[in-house]
C-alpha cells in the first residue's frame, strides 16, 4: 500500500476552501473535508485510479475530482504526493503544479 503525503500548501488550499464553505454551511464544510480525505485515502490502495490531467498530459501528475474541487497528485515510488487542491472552475496553470512538486 502506498504512503500518502500531503504538502503544507495543499492542506492550506483545502482549509481555505473549507473556510469559504463554512461561511454559510459549517456542517457542509466539515463533511466536504471528510469526503476529500476519504477519496485521497483510496489512492493508497489504487494509486493510478486518478485520471491524467487533460490540460497538461505530459506531466506525471494525476487528478481526482471531489466536486467542486480537483485534487492533484503524483506518484513518487511508493509514495503519493498530494500537491494541490483547487476549485474546478479555476484555471489550472502548469507552473503551479511544477512549483509544488
């Protein structure tokens, strides 16, 4: 089973998204964070289950979607590095993924 590694910026991304949701619906924000962590936990067993990123297929990163967000990760040996969480409507920039890993 692969080891999951969350980067600090990624956790900050998720926290900011949860804070925004919590402005109107605190319980929904908690449930959403739980959904994200549950989805990412499945990667430990199925690391290649995420799709290649259509905008930048030449990078080794993959994504999974937990609406309304996209979670980006890459495999590093037996480790899975979670590098970014962003809202789906945001424009993905290759440089952002490269900078984070």
